[in-house]
């Protein structure tokens, strides 16, 4: 079971959904903070949901307020990187670049991409956590296995 | 406990950085949560808020509530940079910026706005583990200012003489000393600067330091606690914290010196203040003595104060010069001190050292040491090193008659040692080069006479030594600047034994090793601590060599001097500054100082590289310190001019060190002495 979990995680890493930051999060999890990772990720979901909504609204405006978009995306990027959401983060970076050059289409396209990645990540991570909860407290050792 | 308390007491340090109180500001909840957890993992006390305004409110409510602020750059209610500025202005707390954007331009903006650091998200825990450094750094620079202002005020009253050195010592001296010293102006000017800083900082002027040392000596170094010291000092505006932090530094200094002390003591004695070089060294030594004598602490403090205050230490160079002035004539007369100090101040910071030396001399004589020292220093400084030579050895002797006492009084050991050195050593030191040879005889005189003797003869040595150091390494020795020049005079006078030139050459090494001046270093250490390192080396070099040559001559005087100087001569301290490199040299020098060196040794030491010397001098310095005590009292046997050398070196080094190292202890100023 533990091995399965580890494999799951490894897959996530391999596929680029998560990066080392996630490991850091897990390292921070201890007896004092037994569900730290989940807590943070949950916060992330909430936060990003809000941001995505804001961005969508902003993207519907015309003309686009690029600086605002960039600002919003910056936040999104910040939180994504904090939890190690690698793919989502790179989409954010790309989005910001489009904003910088004023590429409205590029922004919209990237944003769609970003939403997709985000959705995928969320699903996978959820599965991961569910599995982890079933197994029991996930120690750091799990990771190394 | 508050950070400051931790720092000042020196206790509770073990726990640190645990318990660091951090305020984290980030509008992004995910990041904030992560940050909070990371910080908690580092065992810090964390308070979080997602709003900058809230953060400001919390900070304003209680300025002492937090030690550090970490803030995100992009925030909706307030720009992170703005918050950074406000915090810096109002609370003067270290602020670390945080952002997902690692663009160098943005980082630059953060730094220019005053951020202590700029972290890029995602933040790793390793980075957070080091943030406490910013806090310490900031706190360390603060108290100094505060002390300065306090000191100056007080010192002014006590003895004008000390002023000179103070200024030099500490650019921060806010006080306007109305010393008779002319060079007080330097201080004044420098004082202005601190005034501009937000918080009043205490500048440990020589006067203040002298008082401090006196108080410490009175209480006994083991029993000296900040509160009681504060009471004894009876200085207005000085807080227990100021004293505590100063005490901490002082203790470190003592440790350093103790190794070099012996050397320095000799030096001091030998130097008899003749040469400024010696003076510097001597002072160091004298200081060393001071320490030893600390009981008496009169001198020490006074002298030391000079030294320390002088900030000259950093400049040792100057002090050296001052030494000259100090020694010869001023021994008894405050003039010396003054000249010294003056010269020192002129030099830069050496004055204090010199002045102290002078003072030490006076101390020895039982003259109201502090005053005398101050005067000496002052006079010495003023007149420039050369005067030292002029100084009568006899005078030195007289002064030294009670070097111990005198020195002791100066808790400022540095000062005293310097003074002592100056007094006795000046003569010797002055000769610098001369010490080597003469030192033996002179040195003897220093003890009581040894200083004179050593000084006289040694003066040539010293001079040579000094000069050597200075010459060879004009830069190195005096890295602090004047110091070298000062030294030069000494050496030029007659390299009696100075083959110091080689030393000087070494000086080059000095720069790196600063330790060279071992014997001097002792005293210099004091100064050097400041970082003269570079300079010190040069200085140290010279002395070292001399010792070799002078061996005996120094022995007498220097021994005595060193003894005292040891405490004083931060040879070890210098070593410090020099750090490793110098350490070695210092030690070596110290060895010389102790008279053990015997000519060859010293040279070796020097040669070996400042490093060695540094270390040696350090060791020696410490030894000399002890030796000094004995010596001084007993007109010690010709120790070999090691002490002188050591002193010189120390002095040199100190200066060097001074510049190089930042003596926490405030001996930075001393660098003059030790670091020469």
C-alpha cells in the first residue's frame, strides 16, 4: 500500500505535476502538523478557485487590463509554486509573459490551458490524498520508499 | 527575552536563534500558511497577517514585539516596498522581502529600499534558517551609536584628554568633547554622523571605556556584572544593555589579549611611549597590563578608553604616530596623552591608543592615570609619534612605576596598555626597531623604567620597527593609515635592531595576517580587533622582528610593557582581526613579547607570516599580559623585546585589525594600539 502511494507520487512527479516543493511540504508535516500538506493544498484550492474566477472576469473585459491580469496571475503563480504545482506554475509564467507583451489571445489561450492543468492536478492530488488517508499517517519515509 | 537582551547579556545566546519573533505578511493565504509553518519549524515565534496595514498597526503598537518582518512584495492594500520603508523608518527593524518574482531588478529595488534580504518563492526552509543574522547585524550596529553618544557626554567631563582618542576611535562619537585635544574635532565631526542615525547610539569613547574598565577592575572581572558596572560608572544615559554588550566585547577582548598580553606588556614597557609605534604597541601592552592590573584599573580604563574610543584602533596607524608623541614627553604630562591622542586622532584613530599610552604612562606614575593617559594620549597623539621618542624614558619609568595599577585601572586595558605601552613602551616602541636591541635595557626601565629604557633604545628599534613596518608596508602597517607613517618615524630613527624592514616587508603579509604584530598585537589586538588585520600585520611584523633582535632590550621594558600590554595588545585581538593569518603571527609576536622570543624568534615570527604571528602574538599577548604584570612590577628581567615587538606588532596590527576587524568591543578604536 505504501508502495502504491509512493508510486502514485512518483508518477505525479514524473509527469511534472508536482515538484520538489511538494516534498518540502511533506517534510514540514510532523506530529505537530499531522495534516499539514493537506491543509495547505486545501488552502491552495480555495485560493486558486478565487483567483481563477477573478481572472476569468478580467479576461472578459475589453480591452484587457493586462497589468491587473498580470498581478492576479502573479498571485496564482506564487501559491502554485508554494505547493509545488509545477505545470500550473509554468502556465502562469507563460500567461504573465503574454500579459507583458499585451497578447490578449495568448493570454486567453494560456489561461484555458492553465485551467486544464489545474483541474488535472487537483484531481490527481485528491486521489493521492485519499489513498494516503486510507493507508494511514504518511511518514516521510514513505516518500523515500 | 528580547533580542537585545540576548545580545547584550550574551546569555540566552545558546537558544538563539530560536525564539526569534517574526512578523509575516502576505496576502496569499497559501504562501502565508506555508511561510508560517516554515518559520515555526525554525523555532521562531510567528505572527501572521495578510494585510500590510494590520502589520503596521501591530508593529506600531509595540515596537519591541518583533525582531524581524518578512513581507511579500505584491499586496493589494499596500505595496511591499512601501511597507518596507515604513518599517525601516519607524521601527528600524530588519525587513525581508518575499516574492514569486525573482527578477533582479525587483530584487535591487528591494535592497535599495532597505530590505535586509530578498527571498524568492517558494521559500525554502534553509533560507529561513539564516534570517536571524540580519537581526543580529542590525542590533549590533545600533548600540554602538547609542553608546557613543552617551560616552561622549560623560567623557567630556571626565577628562578632556580622552576626547581625542575617542573621536578617532569612534567615528560615532556623538559627543562634542571639549577636550583640550585639538583632534577632538575629528571626533566631533564623526560625532555628527551618528547623530544622523535614527537611534542614539552609545559610543564607547575612550573616556567611557576607561570608566568601564575601571569599574570592571574594581569589581573584578569575574564579578563584573552590567548592573554594577553601570552603577560604578555612573554615566548618564548609559543603559545596562549598553554596558552589557560592551562587557561582552570586553571579555572577548580580554581573552584575546591574555594571550598576547605578555608580549604586549613588554612592549609597553619597552616602548615607553617613545615612538608612536610603540606607543601603539605599548599601549597595547599597557593595556594588557591594564588588564592585569585591572584591579587598579585606573589607567587601563583611561587609557583604554582612549584607545577604544579612538576608534583609532582601526587606524592604528595613527596611533602609532601618536605614540610617538605620547611617549616621550607626555608621559607624565597629559600633554603626551594629548599629543598622542591628538596625533592619534590625527592619524585616524590611533590616538586613543596613544593617548592611552600616554595615559598609561601617567598612570604608572600614579598620576591620575586616566587623565594622564588621556593627556598622554592626547598629547601624544597630537605631537605625533615622534614625540614619543622624546619621551623620557625616565618618565616612562615613572609612569610605570605603577603600571600595574595604572593599567589596571584602565579597564580599558586597551587604553592602558596602550598607554602603558606608550609610556614605557613608547620609549621602546618608539624605538620600535630600537627596541629590539635596546629594549632589553630599555625595557627594563620600562618596568618601571623599562619602558623608558626599552623605549629609548628600543625606540630606535621601535622606530625602525615601526618604521619598518610602516615603510615596508606602508599600507599594511598602517593600513589604518597613519599608523604606518607613524611607525616609520620610529623605525627610521634607527633601526637598531630593526631589521624590521623585513618586517615591514612582512607587513605586506601583515595586511593579510595582521597578526604579525603579535606582541604589539596584544595591544593591538585591542585595536585590531577592529580589523586592522591588514594593517596590523605590518605592524606586527616589525615588532616581531625587532624582538628577535632586540630580544632583550625589549625584554626588560617590553616585558613589562607587554605584560600590561598583553591585556592590552590585542595581539590576540589583532590576530582576531587578522583572522587566521594574523592569528598566527600574533601568537608569534606574542611570544616575542613574552620575551621568550629572543631575537630570532621574533623575526621568525614575523617572517613566518603574519598569520603565525598573529596567532602567536595573540598567545603572547595573552601571556604578555600576565607577564606584564609581573614584569612591570618587578622591573622585569630583560625579557627581550619581544613584548615590545609584540606590542609594536600588536599595535600595528591593531591598527590594521582595526580597520579590518570591527572590534565589537569598542576596541576597535584600539586597533590603534594593537592593531597598529
